[in-house]
C-alpha cells in the first residue's frame, strides 16, 4: 500500500473530469483523501469518479461526483456543504482548477467572452476560497487552498489577453489572501502550469507534445501528473510554511522559451536552410 498522508481529509477539485484536474483528484485519492470531483457536466463527472475509484480499490477513501458551475457562488456553497458532510473526514483541502480559455484578437474580443472568462476563472477562485475558508475557520485547525493559474499569467501570449489577465489575477489573489487566512493557519498558493499534454491540448494541436518539447528548455512537454505532484506537495504538511506564492511548473518556458508564434515568425524571417530549433 502506498504512503497515504491525507487519511481523514477531504479535498475539492473543480474542473476535474479530465486533464490536470483529473490527475490531481486521482493522485490525492491515492494518498488517502476523499475527493469531491466537480465538473459542469454530470455524466463526465460520474465517469471520472468511476475511473478514479477503480484505480485505487484498496483505498478506504472515495471520490464523489458533483456537477455544477464552479464560477457560481450559489453552487459553490452547495459543493462545500456537500464535501463537509462526508463521514469521518474533514474538508481542509481545496484545489480551484476549473478554468476557461478563450482565444481571441484583442480588437475583436466580445464582452460576452470576456465575462465568461472572468466569471469562471476569477469569480470562481475568489468565492470558492472565501466559502471554504469560512468553513475552515469554523472547524479550526487550518487548511490548504491551491489556485491553478497559468504561465500565461506571467508572460504575454498571442490572443490570450483576457485569459492571461484572469490568471495573473489568480496569482495576486493568493498573495492578498495571506492576510486574512494566515492567522487562521490556512495556506493559499497558486500553481501555474505551462504547456501540458491533455485531451484538450491534443485536440487543438495533434503535435502538441512535439512542438512544446522543442520550445521548453528542459526538452519535454508537461504532463498532468507533473502538476498533480506539485499540487499534492503544496497541500502537504511539508509545505506548511509556504503561502502566498506562485509556483510555475512549465519546464522553464517562462524563463527563456519562445512561444509557437514567435518560433513560426522567426522561421519565416530567416533565410532558407537556417534552423531555429
């Protein structure tokens, strides 16, 4: 049996039917936590929970599905109440992973698209943190909150102005909330993934792994498990003195790497036969 440091604890992971959220939820269950798996789609959440539970049949902890809009404060309250009622377990881990990416030219970006990004990415992270922290305050004993940001919140990226702004805001939210949450023993941090190979990114670009293995200084694309392991550490007692921080998990891209658009432009501008790889 694996080491299980989170026995007797419950975690909420939003946007967890697939991709990074799914990997986080699965990893936390294997480490002993009950996990509330959220997705906007009930069927997707149910399928994810079935896979997670089957992956750890020896575990006493279980995954539970709850469908709803993780940007809606009313649903957030319902979800936190649901998680708090899991027997023999204490809700003290939150992962605000649900997010929306909307590509669009700055000059043409619509108010409707902007509002969708802000409602889920910013409003959802803010009110999930607030609602969960209220419960943690009542319970006593502290807790841990991880907000999922993005490397696009640290560096500009073509056609992602609204998304990048929202993710930069999430990073700042982690800083701001150390003031009300620190005295309660609640840590809050932001984990910001870089290019990560998921169902969505593979659908958008079939050679996603190949492209980013060339662009990232460490020569590989990120995997959901890379983010899951980082989040698990930030939720752990070993990270108890880390709060208000943003940790980039991006293979070094924000330190040096060009974007696909930059690489393409360089190739087009260079004389024939000159490689930028």
